[in-house]
């Protein structure tokens, strides 16, 4: 008996040692945070789909009050999915599925339940795909569905395809148009703003949306040069006309938000030319009072993730609360909105944001159609928005490092340059 006890003890000790030294299972990566997100609906502008993948447990997505609703995240490339964590607000799903897709159209269910509990649910799953969504079929409350965070874990199997966008070069970025073919669409019934023309890539894929806002007495002509440039590099662009030519910056900020809301709605509406082409991420570019409006949209609307205020104008306003990436493009001889008056103080006060400031020769009109060096301006704006709205790091060398230096050090081209490099 003593021998058996000794043998058992020896075996137990050996097993304990084997367990102790066994390597831990490989940790899964958080794949969803900061990626483009879309949804079947949103309850209000302050609860967008993007809030469920922003890593901030103080912001949330919430749907309208109906049973069949979904939230989708685009991981950018096919990935192996091993775990999904749902951090519910009070409004949770009693019945739902977790589904994956390679193309955002055909879906495979990798988890299904009719007894959801709300709270924090950690689901071990086994699946793969570029797109992952939660599809709610029965609410647990009288409200809709609401998630503080929708977290997808796993391992990537490739690099983001970039929706067919080739590697950028100085020559291609300074050309009048990028690599994608584009088309235009006139918004039939603008809601909350005066008029809208959408320029979009005709190729298959989903892209960030960008709102273009003119300045005082301006029209869509102001930034018409920029719409096809951006669209041909993988953006769905709405060029906006204001309610009146004299709308102030605060009004222009609200109209940027309204145009963004309608652009996303058009992307979610079957039969429109941009149906399925919006990935839920928004940015904005504006001139003069429109640039002030861009700053207001970045401050007030969490759906806007990056902005380019050009020659921005907004008297007596503090934008230190803006935390999104912001590119200030100003004009050296601007007697209306010189950088020292508005953009530089805002730039200096924004301690939590990635920032770029470029001053170029010219007066207040230098960012407008038919003024200034559009090859360089276009290269910088396309690169900035590609980096911060699509997380496409192939564009970062044109903003930081040796490739950028040729522009930064050319005093005939740039009269002042500030940034938060390295990116």
C-alpha cells in the first residue's frame, strides 16, 4: 500500500509540474477596435455604430426600438474568430446570432442563443471572415439593442486589401485623379442642408464617407476640385450646398452632421447608387466658415473621426476638446482667417489629438477650386484621410519622414509646417 501511495504521489507531482510548465494558449488579438462599423439603425446621432468599437465604455451604439436589428464590423481582411465579447447597456438581446461573412452579403452563424442575459457576455466561437456582426432577433427589454462595446478577438490571416487601392506614390497622389473610377449622384431630397452631390467609387467595396462644406457665400463650387480626388482614392464624398449663403459656422457644423447622417442612410438604402458603399466612418473637409463647421462637427458628433479645416474661421471659439485627427491647411497671406488667429491657437490647445498644420502661399481663397497648388494639397488631404479614416499606413510616409521632407523643406511651397509625427 505504501508503494502505491508513493507511486500515486510521484505521478501527481509529475502532472503538477507538467501543468505548471505547459505554455499558455496563444492570446487572441482584439481585431475590432477602431474598425469601420455599420448598423441596421441608430436610435440617435449620439449613439452611432462606431461607438461600439471605439474602446470607450462610456459611449455606446443603440438601435431603434425593433426586434430585427444588426451591428456589423469590418475587420479589413479575413481573420480567424475565436471569441466575441458583448458589453450590453440595459437594452440587451434575448435572442441573437453572431455571424461572419467574407463579403458582407452571405452570412454564416457561429453562435446562436434564445436565452441572452445581458451584462457582459464572453462567447467562445469558431469561425472566420472579414465581417462579423451581431444579429438581434428578440429584444430583452421594450427598448432596442444597445452595446457599450462589441469586441471581436482572433488572429488575422492577411493584410487589408484596401478595396483595390494600389500602393500610393508621389506621382499618383499628385495626379488629378486616383486609381478608382468614380460616378456622381445628386441627392434628391437633402435633409438639414441645402443641396448635395455625391461622388463615389464605382468599384465594389465599402468606404468612409466625407462631407465637403463651403465657406461664407460659397457653393459646391468651392471644393468641387476635391470630390473626385477623394472618391478616386476610396471615399464616398458628399459635396454640400448650405441652407443660405450666409449661414454661420455653428449652422455649418450642424449641416455637416445632417449631411453625414443622410449619406449613411443612403448607403443603407437599397436601390441608391451608394447602397452598401458606406462603411460607417465619417470625415469632413471645410473652407473658411465651413472649416469652423468641421471643428464643430469633430467636437460634437462622435461619428466624425478626422477632419480637414482649410483656412478655418470661427471667432471666439475654443476647440481644445477635439481629440480626433485634424489637418489645418492655411494660407500665408490670408487677411480673413490667418492661421495665427484661429488654426494655430486651436492646434496648440488640442493636446489629445493627432495634428498636422501646413501653411502655404496665397490668400484666403488658396484651398478653393482654381486656386493654390492642388497637386500638393490633394496629396496631403488624401493621405491624411486615408491614414485616419481607413487606417491605411501606406499613406503615412507622405505626412511623416523622408518622403514628406521634400515638401516640408521647400519654402516656395510651404511657409510653415507643424505635426505630431512620428505616426
